[in-house]
C-alpha cells in the first residue's frame, strides 16, 4: 500500500537568497541605529561613516536620559500603551464575540456604524476632544491619552472577523446545552479560541499607541511626556546631535521588540490560523 504521507516542502537556493536579502534589509535599520547610538556626532558626519558599533553607547544613552527625561517618558509610554492595549483587546473581544456569534436586533446596523467610524479622520475630533479633556481637568495628565483610546473600531472588526472563522457555533451550542451562562461561555470557550487573534491585536495596538505622536503632543506637556514626545526634544541645537537622537530612539525601540518577543509565537499562530479556512 502506497504511503499517503507527504514529504515536507524544501525551498531552493533562490528562495533562501530572497529570504536572506529580505532579512538583511529588515534588520539593517535597527543595526544602523545601534551603530549611530554608539558613535559620536563627528564620526557620523565623516565622509566615510563607520559601519561597526563604537565605544560611546552608554555615554550617549546617558545624555539622552538627561536631555529629555527619557526614563519618565518610558514609564509613561509603558503605562499608557499597556493600559490601552488591555482595554482594546478586552473590549474588542467582547464586542467581536457579540457581533460574530450572538443574534440581536440591529446587529448589522451597529456593526456598519462601528466600521464606518474608521473612515473619519482622527484630526477632525481633536478640537472637541481637547475641549472635553480640559472640561474634565485632565490636560497634561496620562488619562487624557488613555481614555480616548480604550475602544477601537478596528479592533472590534478584527476580532469579529477572527471569531467568525475560529469559533465554531457547535461549541457555543454545546456550552448552552450544558447550562453554562454567557459569561462562562465567554470565559471557557471564547477566550481560548480567541487567544491568537488577541495576541495579534494586542501587538498592533501596543505598537500604534507606543508610536503615537499627534495626540500626546497636544494633550501632554514636555514635563510629563510619552517617548515619542520626549524624542522631539533630543539633540536640539544649531547642529543636531544625531548620536544622542539615535540613542534615545534605541531606548524607545527596545520595549516594542520585547513585546514582540513575548507575543511573537501567538502572532504567528494567529496569522496561520487566519490563513487556513475550515
């Protein structure tokens, strides 16, 4: 009897070459950031700049920490990004489950309105949002950056699309037959199935919140900034100190890499699960 087991696919030399080139192109900007952060400004301005890390990394990191209060900015960004990510993932999973698997009047209209808000430029709401923040006496405080971002229309739509495919209706019906409440179904059935999608959404939300510059510079002051606002004040002068700017950029990049390392496995699993139907 002939074996039906399929042999694994192997890439040829061209595939490995393309992957190697893509990897080098992707990694080089981060490598250059490390090189620039470890060199002096005069070395970076030379006709033939160095391509290897130098001895000035810790000196430049110290300068960045002193010039722009990067330490405070890192703590603020971690608090803002972590809180917003947790809020968006939880609210989007709850709403996505409701839109995907529950039947209620006006479901299609509410989903259309939610998706429609994604088409409104965020700049249109800056003035009324700032007036509301001032009325609530939240200006120059972290809640002014956290509260407007706790719910995401994109997150709701993303989790709805993910749960439509990843969560069979039979599992929910089985839970109802066993007498489980809706909360128990969500906790014991929906959350395990939604974990890969939640990891992907969490990573995307964390990166978007961490890199947000427009609203934090409007709502916060330079004495209580997030990372992106603090980086704006680095290396100022007649001749910008690129080495200090790159050192601050390196500090602002490391937390994102750490989060990706922690969630990378779930992210890959979520992408693969979303690519395979049935």
